[in-house]
């Protein structure tokens, strides 16, 4: 796993010998590339639609400037990245818009370094067989400006962002780098998030399931139980998915988690109808055309939403996909709640 770290400030003269560069190369018309992204990463680590010397990850193009034994400041590295521009491609220090993009790069980086060969034996030191040196840090395009952490285009990165490593950012930091915490801590960290006890991780979010077979619970009762799951600084509530990609990631995780629980196809989540519109707990509007809805949902009688495992409810193999469905009124009951901690 890679996490964001921060240096100790401009006056400390922090230096690193590795850089992550990125280009502006994601084309909107590259539908086939997006569709076959996994195949490209596996069989063509350097696909044709990235400039030479760049590799693809999550639809973006990256390059690593690696100079073992040569210490470089953040500013020096940025200058080197800009020189990697080619034709209509411009390059700069790499930036990640969200935890999902960093997770994609972490997976790609594992393949580049072939860490899977040594993860199976905890006593064996991880070694690499590629062109890059064994170095756990690389500068990226995040820095502090006017007291705020921002990307190169000025986008604010909050201190609570899951991309930050534990203990970062600190007050004396000035620039950010990626840190391979497996290398720096000696702990296998291929899980992308730290969650409170009794919660599991999926797609960079923390979830917990309250399961009470034979006990009928309303949406409001489940929400109250989820709120009691909060721990320390973690606040818990019914789970919310911002988009279909997050629900897809959870569906994949649920394929394994659900095997440890009784067979039940429904669980309440944090979506309900308010003033005639479907919204999440924070009031975000969910359109009727949202791809997370099950066919035939939402309907006019609906009040609260739950996840439905349609493979179990319809008898047709849908590969464990979960969809949002809505209740037949305010008094519908289910025996399972899906909670999320933030």
C-alpha cells in the first residue's frame, strides 16, 4: 500500500531520489481502453496510448524518474518531470484526485515490482527484478500553500483524506511524497484503509454489519444501532454509496464477507425519501436514473432504501451484484443493517 507522507519543511532540505510523474493523457474517446483496462495492465504494461517511457494505471499515464544515490528536492523533481513532456503531452509531478486512483497505482506498482513473490513468505526480504531501485519514497504533486495542502492546480486536500499515512500531514510539512509503508514499517500493508474494530474495509471505506436473524428492524431502528457503533473519533451511521463504482467495490468485498453470515438478501442503508426526493443522509440527491437502483425501483410507495442481493431474491445468477431497492412504506422490516464509519 502507498500512502501520502509530508516532508519536514523547506528549511530542512528534504531530499528523495525517486519521482512519480504523470501526463494529461486520459482521452474521453478511449472507451475501449477503459473497458479493457485490466487486460492492458496485465499484458501491456506500457500501452500505446501513453507516451513512451510512461506506464498506464487507472486510465492515467505515469513515469518514475529514479536516480539511486542522488538526492533531489521537490522543486528539482518537478523540473525533471516537466522535461518529460513530449509532443502534445505535458508532464508534471503526479497527482491523485482520490483514494481510488491511488489504490489503482498501488496495485499497478505491486505488479511492476512483483511483490507477490515475497509476500507469501514473511521471512523473506522483498527484492525487485525490474529497472527501479528499492526505494520507498517518491515525490508527487502535493504541497502546502497558504497553510493548506493542495495539488498543483490548487485543489484542497483535507487532513482527513484517506490517502494520508498515519501521523500525516504534520505542521512542519511543506511537500508530499508517496511512501511504501510495507518497506518503511516492515508490516505487510496491502490493505488500503485503517478501520475501527468490528469494521471491514472496502474501496477505502469502513463498513460493519449488524445482523439479527429473526429480529425485524425498521430503517430508523437500524440507524440508531449504527450510530452506537461509533468508536473514539469515528462516527458511525447507515452506509452511503456516492456512486455505482463504490457499490461495485462493496459488492466484490461482500462476496467474501457474506459467506460468514446467515443467508439474508436485504440490508438497510442510508438513503431515504425526503420532500418527495431520494437523498442520502447528508441530503445529497439521488436521481431516479442512478445505476445503483434495482429495476423497478424506486417506486411511488417507497420511503427508505436497502441493498438487495438480486441473485438470492430472483434466482438468476447476477454474480453477487447488489442494488438499491426501496421499502413498501415506513413500517417495512429487515433483520440486517449496513453501517459505515467516518
